[in-house]
C-alpha cells in the first residue's frame, strides 16, 4: 500500500470523525438553546454563508448551477429532486434534538443502522438512478444485523429512566432520511457535474426549510426563538464542519472509491463517537461494554453489507 493511499484512508477516517464532532457540536447548541430546530438552523445557516462565499470565488460552482438548471429545463431531472436539502435540514433537526438525550455513540449506531436499512429500499426502487437494483440476501442480513446492534448498544439502559427509546428510534429515522437524501444528491450531482454546486443547493434548500419550520412552530406552537447563548466556542462549528466534510469527500471519494471510503468513514465515525462519549459526554451518558459491542457489530454489519451506499457517487451530510 502506497503512502498516498494510506494518507487517503486516514483522511477518510478523519471525515467520519467529523460527522461525530458535528453531532456533538449541534447537540450541545441544542441543549443550550433548548430548541433543536433553531440549533439546526444556526448550523445550516452558518454553513450556507460559508459555501456562498466560496461560490462567489469559484466559477466551477456557478457552472454546476447552470448545468443543473439546464437539466431541469430539459426535463432530465424532476424538480422535486432539488428539494433533497430539505431532508438534510430534517436530519440535522432530528440530530440536534436527540444527541443530548442519548449521546453521540448511540446516535451514531442508530443512524448508521437507519442508513443501512434505507439503502435497501433506495436501491430497490431505483432512486439513485440507473434503474432498480437487486437486493442480495447478504445485504438484507447486514441490515438486520446493524439494526440488532442498536438493541445491543442500549441493552443495559432499556429500563433506565434517562434513556428515551423514542430518541433511539428517531436516530434510526434520521439515518434513513440521510440515506434517501444521498441517493437524491447522487442524481443531482449527475447533472450538475460539480459536488460543491450540489452542496450549495442542499444548504439553500435545507436552510429555507428550517426557516419555514421554525416560523410555523413559533406562530402555531409553543416554540420561542431565543438569542444565541454563550458557551463553548465549538458548539457553533456544526456548519463549518459540514462544509469541510464536503470538501474532504468530494476529493477523497474520487481516489478511494465509494466502498473503501464508506468503510473507513464509518469506522472513523464510530470510533470518534465512542471517544467523544468517553471524554466529553452529554449529561447522563455513559459508555458500557454493551455500547462498545454494538459499535463493533455495527461496523461489522457495514463491512458484510459491502458499504451502506456503494451505488452512490458521493456522500454528502448536508
């Protein structure tokens, strides 16, 4: 194995750690604000500002936007596909709400299980483009295995008052949401031919969706929009991490391929989430042998399944 390949493998693992760090930052912000949707909007909105500045000085992003607009005009891609970013906004909103409740590690296990299961449906209906794809018994078994890993992860806390089973299930739902979003982004990217243009669209749609959702909750619900709280600086880094993650993936995937990238990235995410819950846990979160076993099982399930999203061309968080 060449040194360059080793460096790329390492960077793929680092990108997985970024996902765990983003979850911790967004979760802390949500805990301080007391409003998961507003915290998600801060994360998405800050990411949008950064990538908008990048777009001003990057002609290829503008070219990607023109390519996508032309594809929509010619009817080569459905207009509803352009709203993939709204799913990203939903994912971050769920993430910011449940991470303070169950911790980064359990959230990561649940999210990956949801992605693995959703990939079966996505490939079966052909949402990634290129027609419907055969679902092998191996992938079905891997999906069930990762879902079972969620149960193992929380086994010692099932009767605990501080564990919300609903939050764990919502972690699985969040993973399923991002699995569908990535499939839609794969089609968008096929027509934009520029991953940052696809990401820019995602940030626009996700931020718009969260603004609309927060306004509805403020008008018709009991939600109150509050000023941004003081706290550790890193809780405002969720949007920055998202943009950096996209920069990593758009470069590394092209050299490693989706399968290799997925395996190293998921490994980095799971190990990173475990370390975060060891050294900077949220209130009431502890690391047990069941959680460590569940993490190992989750990664094994991803390996057996051949990667959650081996048919996709890119992996995008936003």
